[in-house]
């Protein structure tokens, strides 16, 4: 086709990509779809309206029909069922069919009809009428389906009616059955009669009620009287709710029961046992529940769903009454009765321990009264950003119920049941028992005040012996048994020794606080010395693995654990951290026993992996080795720690330098007034001055300055004399330790413990009051009735000639000491004398001490090692070592005949004279100087002299040992001051 010149004939092109015809088709299809959706929506609207109309008409019709049947019922039987006769309850009667059809619990008239119906049934039963024949007639088997339906529905609507009207009948719900005139009581009595266990339909009726969540209804009924549930006291008579609940739980779990399993969320344990203080209102139910078969059944059910149990519990009543805490309190309160049943099954104890462990784990830590007092006194202000970390605070009565539940009797019975049937340590049964016991006790230690549980575990159970036999067996066989994961709180790959050590260490440590020397060393109780040596190896290896080879996440230097921060986030790391602390504490205590009387080489406490690299790291703050030295210094050899200590002292002195802040002070001290002069001059010094150089000039009894020049030796003599005169002088006493000067003052063990800020225990008492110690040991081993000694929890203080009595416990004047609490009495008396009575003096002294010696330095050493740092070793002098490190001058040499005689003489000295000789020359090492150019008689008649500041002995060339010995003894015993220098 050719172009004709007519512009109207040009072909039109749609720039939208589609032709107009296509666009019209698409629009039409869209309109069609929208119309179809509108019609569909309209049909749904119409259908819904029809359903509503039908439902409304149906409800209206049903309501009208119920009203019609109700009128027929009332006209026939009367508003109060006064026309009802016995035949009304028989199978052929329409009485129950009509009642069930129109009954509405919120209708006052219907409720009255139900009450009077139940009253009539109860009256017929009381008149010795057989309730089976009352409902079934002559042949129950012929009409059992109908009868069962009527009975279980009647029982249910009675309970449902009480539930729906619980606010109205709140004063009647928990009253005893004797008050049968009350409407609520009549209904409850009727239910109890209908589900009597002897009746043929009992199983079906109980099953029906349980499927209808009757325990959830009863829970709300009881909580309608929540205040009574906490404070009311029992009258001794059963309430209807208590009676029915007892029947229901007694039926479930029995051999004859064919009821299907109830939803755990609505079972007795989840619903009723979460009611606060349930047993206060239902004491008889407590007895029913605690019988061996029932408690075993229900606690086993709980153990099967532990991980989901908190999700199964009903909503908390309030923040102060969390369901899991109420459940725990009620279980523990009943557990004492359960465990005391004859031949209580092992499986029951395992399940009880597992459930208690799980619920305890969910609790916030419960602090003792002393801990709460300390926190209140501290008045610590938390940061604003910590406001999100809301702390759960339990009701005080609920907290007390839990603490009282885990008492000495409960722990004693539980441990005895768990361990009583163990025949061989290491078999499957023993591993299960140890896992259950250790898991519970570990959580208990983290949750409850320790003083309530440690004494009974240490002294009245076989816990220490059984755990030790288990650990020893595993260690000897080089294979640790894995504890059951559902009992141990730990993943399956955790070391098998973790949980047993977490429990064994604190309990055995507590036991050692009251063990006396005769028991430990001679009688070898509770463990033999051989076993203790093996225990040291186990603890040392475990501690080294936790701290060095496989360190835990929390800071190892922390002495306490925060359960909220560690246990819930990572229980494995929490227990590792806990074991690192308790194992180090126990090893430290065993080292103290070894220091008192050595039963194993000190090297047994040293870790195998301590090398030069470790030592180099230990002096650097923040390193792993430095943290280990703070937590477990005994793992490092004493000599290595002394080098670290000396290096720290040198570093401090070098940091300040000779012209730094440490000033040089010069004292003039009269020998006959040494204490007064020292006090007057030293008390004016500041902390920095005390760390500076102090040079001393002595004035003798004649008022003449002594000739000695203080290069350090005179200061040493000054410190020795002043500490001997008054070792408890506060100012400058441990200037000697800061300067590395040894003073010959043996300090008491309890006093050295104060330098480490440690608590003292019974075995420290002989160093303070040996007579009191003997009396307490007499009480501990007394075989008779201690109550007959007429001792009370008071202690007599003698102050300035006056005697005063002080109570060891609140009300202690009226609390008699008995065989059961004598251990607690001994603890309290020891604590009073060693810690409480001298606390003020100790704190003042410690404050002055720490002005010179940093706490971190002291923490590296135990009390025995501190005594070595202060006074040196009390053992004999190593003369051969001293000879090796001696220098000679003035013509003397190591093979000189005078030198040979000298060392022979020194070896022959007594220990006391050897010590005096060391003091005379102040010798960490010696230099000898030939005191005379020739062996003239004048020279030989001279005494040996020393320059202590240079560790120099000027020794004349004596010709015989006898002469040399006489001169040396005279010189070292002359106490002539420094006039002979």
C-alpha cells in the first residue's frame, strides 16, 4: 500500500505496549473479578447472619425450653424439692435428666434445688440406705451406663457450682464437715459420698472429674480464702475440699485404678501443690499425700516432666508467691513424713532429690539474717542501668517454709535412704545415689544459708565417707563414672569429678573445723592420713586443670560465686568455678594441718607444671599465673613465692628510689627506755616515712652513745628489742618485714590468721586459750547426757575483773546445750573467743599492718610461712650451706686450720647458741676477716667481734677449739650492744 497523502489513514501505535482493545479486555476482567469477590463476600455475610439468627433463635429456644422444663420440675417436686422422694433417684425417674438439662449454677433457685437434692441423698444414705441401690435399683449391671453418667455429672456440677459461686461462699468452703447446715458443705459432702472408693463407679467418677480439671477448680476455691491459706489454723476436722482431694489422690496411681493419665498441667501436683501453705489448711491431706505409695507416685510423675514443669504450672498468685516456690515449700514440708516411712524406697528418694534440685535451681538465693544485715548496713547504691535486673523477693513466710523444709532431719533422712542400700561403691545404684545427692546439695549450697545444713552433713551422715570412697575408687581405676545427666545438672561430657568435689570439699572442710588433733593425727578420723595424701593429689590435679590447663570463664580470683550471673547462664562453668574455689580452700586447710604436724611432704601440694615461665608470669598482674597465685598459692613452691615477694619489695623501693618520697629518719633510742622512745618518735611518722630508711643510734645505760654505725644491723637489733618489749605495738611493727629483717618473736597461730583476714576455728584456740580448748574437747567427746551439765548458749567474759554473760545466740540464756546441738555450741564459743571478742583490736592492727605490707603479698603465704618470713625457721642451722656461701679475707681461706676449727665449733653448738650466733653476725652469708696479723697472746685474748651491717665476723686465730668455743660463747651471750663493734 502506498502513501496516499491522507494523514488520517496513518496507522496508530499504542506506546503503552498494548492495543486499546487489549486494555479494554484487561479492565473488563478486573471488573469481573471484583464483582465476583463482592458477591462472595455478600454470600458470606448472608450465611453469617443466618447462622447468628439460627444460633440466637436456637439459644432463645433452648432457654425457653429450659425454662419450661424448670417450671415442670418445680411444679412436680417443689422449689426446695420438698416433694422429692426416694424413687426420684432411681433409673426410671426423669429427675436427674430434667435437672441436668435446665441447671444453671448462677441461678439462685437452681443452686437451691441442687443443694436440696444433695441433702436428700445424704439423708437417705445416713438412714442406712444403700447408695448403689438408690441410684441403680435392684441390678446395677443392667443400668450401669446410665447410673455412671448421672453420678459423675452430679458430682461435677456440685464442684462447678461451688467454683462459680466461690466468692459468695468463701466463708463456707474450708469449714469442717460438721457444719452440714451450710449449703457449700452439703454439696462437698455429697461429692465425697458419690466418689467413695468402695462404690463400683468410683474409678469412672474420679476419672471424669480429673478429666474435667477438678484440681484447677479446687485450686481457685482454696485461693478464694488465700489469707486463710496462709494464717488460719486447723480445727482438727476435715473440710469437704480436703476430704474430696484426699479421695481423688488416693485413687490415682493405685493398682486398681484404670483412669487414663491426666494432663500434667491440670494434675494434683501442678494445681493443688502450688497453693501457698497448703498443709496449714489441709493437715490431714498432708498425711494422705505423705504415705509412701502416694508421694512416690506423684513425685515420680513430677520427675518425668522436670524440664517442662515450670511451663505446666498455673499463673503465679503474685511475685512473692511464684508457683515453683510454693510447690517446693509444700513438697519439702511433706518430705519429712515421706522419708520417715518404714523401708522408704530408694527410687522415691532419687525422684524427691531430682524434683527438689530442679525447683531449688529456679529460686533466688536465700540469704541468712547476718548476710541481710551486712547488705543493709552497706547501703550500696546500684547503677541506673541495673534497674532492669529485677530481683525476685519471696514472701518471708514462704522463704521460711523452704528453709525449714531443708532442715537437718530432712537431709539426714534423705542421705540415709540414698546411701543406705549401697553395697559397692561404683555400681550403677551408687552412681545414681551420688548424682542425686550431689546435685541437690550443690544447688542447696548456692541457694540456702550454709550454716543450716553443713553441720548435719558433716557430723551426722555418711556423706563424706561415701563420696570419698567413690572418688578414691574412680581415681585408683583412672576412670571417673559419669553421673546421670538428668540428675547431675551437667552435660554428659563434663568431668565426672566436678559435682562430687563441689559437695565433698565444703562438707569435709566444715568437718575439719571441729576435728581435734587427736582425732586427725592419732585416730585418723574421718579419713586416714594415707587417704588424705591421696585426696591432696586428687584436689591438686583437679585444681591445676581448672585454673591452668582449662580455666573457667569467671575470674578465678573471686572468692564468691554469683548464682544469678553464672549458674543460670552456664551451669557447667558455674560448677567449675565453684570447685576451683572450694578445692583451693580445702587444700589450704589441709596444708595448715600438715604444717602443724607433717604427714606428707610439702611438695605434694605443689603443681607439677610450675616452671620458670609460670613464675615469670606470676609477677604480672592480670595474667593467668598471677590469678592462680592469688587463689591457690600453695601450688607454687614456697621458695619461688619468697623470690616473688622479695622482687615485689625491691620493685617498690626502686620505684620510689633513694631520693624519692621515702625519707630517711634517725632515731636516738635509750636502751632502758626503748619502748617509750620508739613510740614517741615512730608514732609521729607518716605512712611514707615508715616505708623510708630508719637509722638508729643507741644510748647505753650510762647515757653514752654506742659506737656502732647503723648500716642495717643496729636497726635489726632495735626491731628485735622493741618487738620483744611489746610485740603488739601498732606503729612500725612490720617495718621489719618490709626491710627483710628477721625478728625472734614466735607469733600465735590465731594472730597470724588475722594478718590474712581469715576466720579462726577450734584448732586455733590452743594458741589463745588452751584451757578453754580442753574444756570444749571434753564436751565434744562426752559420752553421757550433755543436757545434764546445765550448759546454755552463753559465754562468760572476764573484763577488768568483772564477769559478764553474753548470749551466743538470740535467746541463748534459755537454750540448753544438748547432744544434738553441742557441735554448734563448740563452733560458737570458738568463734566468739577467736573472732568476735578481738575483732576491734584485730581490725586496728590490720589497718596499720597493711600500710606497709600489701594484702596481695600476704595472701601468697599461709600462717606457717608468714612465721618463717617474720622470724625465720625454728629448725637447726644448716652449717654446711652457710660454709659454702661464706667469703674469707685477711689471710683466711676455706682450708685454713682456724676456719676448720670454727665450723666444727659451730656444728657443736646447741640450737639456741646457733641462733644467737646468727643474730650476732646477722648472717644470710658470712665474710671472715683475720682479726690479728699474728697469733700473739694479746690478739688471742681478744673476743671475736662483728659488723652486722656487713655480715662480717672478725675472728682472732685461736689455737684450740676449746678457746675458740669459749670466746664465741662469751661474745654471743654478752649482749653488750654495739660497743664491741
